[in-house]
């Protein structure tokens, strides 16, 4: 498919549309367009847990890593490790923080490593739900690796086949400096817009490109 950055054929999915309420106003907020990239839907993953919960989570990660050493391509374990390493990173992050602290970066790096191993081991289509976690791992507020974030956003967009999904892909493609993909994703977002919402979606696409360019510079400064 057009946005398959890994070159794998993905199963066709039926087009799903956002409600006009999301497209006409909520979309920009939902996906963080128009503000700091870290804002929006995925901030729900972030928390401020600490203490004994971290110890239990770390023990679980240790058990999963032990299992993975015996079975290096165990997809289920790799998926668990992506989620658990990200959860460990978020547990070290204050509830109102817009970026991850330094002591969470190692956990984020581990989550990214397991995500890439998962993609190599996965024989079918990558899990779009897990891709939402990977997207946060690579976000400007976290590891600030826009090309990897773009790949995760493409997986989500192809699965959802919605205007909002492709607007999000525009964001991360723009951050990665991939103008061609940003333009193609923007056109796809417009094509999938409900009747009468095309103009508003075009405005969101334009804003996504502009805002993300600024957010990328800020993210690079915050994560040298």
C-alpha cells in the first residue's frame, strides 16, 4: 500500500469516518494539532505512579525478558515488553509533565528496541493498538525520533482508514521532513472526509504541517 513503510501487504479494511463533531472541532485537540505535540489523545497513557508499583512492574519485565531469551521471536512477549517498558517510563513522569524525565529515557529506549524486534518477528499485520504505544515512545516529548513515529502513525492510519488517522500521519511525516508522504496523507485525509467536511479537513491538514514543523524544532531543543 501507499503508506506501507515496511513494504508488507496489509489486509484491506473498510473505511471508517469520524463524526462531524470530531472533524469540525475536536480533531485538532484530539490529536494535539494546534498545540504541543505531546497533548491530545495519547496523553491518557501518561501517569504519575511510583513506588512499589514500579518494583512489581520491573519484576514482570525481568520475567518477560527471561522468557524472551529462551524464545527470541515470541511475539506476545515482545508486545508485552513494549507496553511494560513504556508504562515504566510513564510511571516516572509527573502527571502534568509535557516531556519525559531523564531517568525514563532508558525505559523508552528499551520499549523502542522491543517494538522494532516485534515488527521483525510479526508475520502478519502489525498490531495498530501497539503502534499507538510506539507512537508515544518516538514522539517529540519522548525519544524524539520522528521517522520511527511516522512509521507507527502509518500503521495506525492504514488500519483506521479515517481522516483523523491520516491527519496524524501528516503531523509525523512533516516532523520527519517527508514532504511527499505528508502531502499524500493530507490528500487521503480529505478523500476520506464526510461530505461537507472537506474544507475543514483541508484546514486541519494545513495546520498539522505548520504546527508540526515548529514542534519538531522545540522537540529537538528539548532532546539534544
